[in-house]
């Protein structure tokens, strides 16, 4: 008895990416995006311009084109040097809001 074998689909030659595309510059808005890093009970931000509102339950940050609001309990600012901010505490929610919205040509 013959074994059933599905028809083999011919493989296309693997398309190799152009080396220039691997090392090209990212899109123009890439470097202006907010950066958050969560590590063991700490949130590290890069690009924070200023703290807009601060309470143990809510922390509102100006991140350029975005406003980031952290909600939780026992929130405290550990350090704020340059544009790097370190926050400790229990975070339960993070909201991202555009400052000006999509009507100003932002996507």
C-alpha cells in the first residue's frame, strides 16, 4: 500500500534583503517616541521633559508629543536626571495620550 504524501509546494528561492536596507535610518518620528522600561517594580523612562502632576496614586509625565500617566499605589520618583526618570511603586495602569492629536499630521 502506498503512503499518502501531500504534494510538496516548491520553495521559492530565499529572498535575501538588500544590505543597504538593513542599515538604513529609521523613520523620522522614530527617535521622538516615548521609551519605557519596566524592571522588577521600577519603571525607567527616557525622554521625559517634565513631571506635570505627581501624587502617590498618579504620576503624569510630559514625554514630548505624548503625555504618559501612571496609575497605582505608593508611586514615588527615585531619580530624575537629564531626561531619565526612575519611578518605583505598584503600577496598575499606564495611559498614553497624544498632546495635539492626529490633526497635526501625526500618525
